[in-house]
C-alpha cells in the first residue's frame, strides 16, 4: 500500500466492525484507519467539495462544475478530489474528457454510525468551564 493510499473502513477486514466511539474503545488499527478518513475531511476545501458532490441533484457532478467554485487551480482541485477518493468518501468515472464524481454513502453512513450515541444511552451534557449556563 502506498503512503497516500487510504484504507476504506470495512473493506479490509480490520475496520469492518468499528464500534461506535461511545460503546467500546477503538483498537490501534481502527483508530489509524479512522484518522485517515478524518484527515481527508480536515480541510475546508475538501469539506466543500464533498458537500457539493453529495448535494448535487442526480448524485454526481462533473469536475468541470466543481473547479469554478474555488479560487484554486484545476490541478489543486484534482488533488483534493484524489484524497477524498483515497479515503473512500467518493468515487469517480471518466467520460471522455471529463471526470464525474459521486458520494459513496456507505462510508458516510459508517462514519455516522461510529459517531452516533447508542440508543438508550442518556446524553452527557455538561456546561464547559467558563460557559454561561
């Protein structure tokens, strides 16, 4: 596996049964795999790209429609899209000159499940120190 290739949770046999964070601690491999996905989401441009792709009617968008929304070069946008794809968040298909991107909902569903508080578990709302109650 190259240094840039990211493991898609649930597709390697290791991260497939990641528990919700509030039900059991992640093991070292699960935490490392999950951190790679969150790292891909840790950039405002990539978050906007993911949002633009996910919210597009028809479920896919051409890179030609994504690039004008940013004050970045096309190669920079392509790099960000590549990182989202390596993280397993999106997929792409080349059609002639253009590449079309679509969300992979199984990954966003998996992330939501990992971050969701289990049913029946009471919320643990505490007022942060220094915050007004």
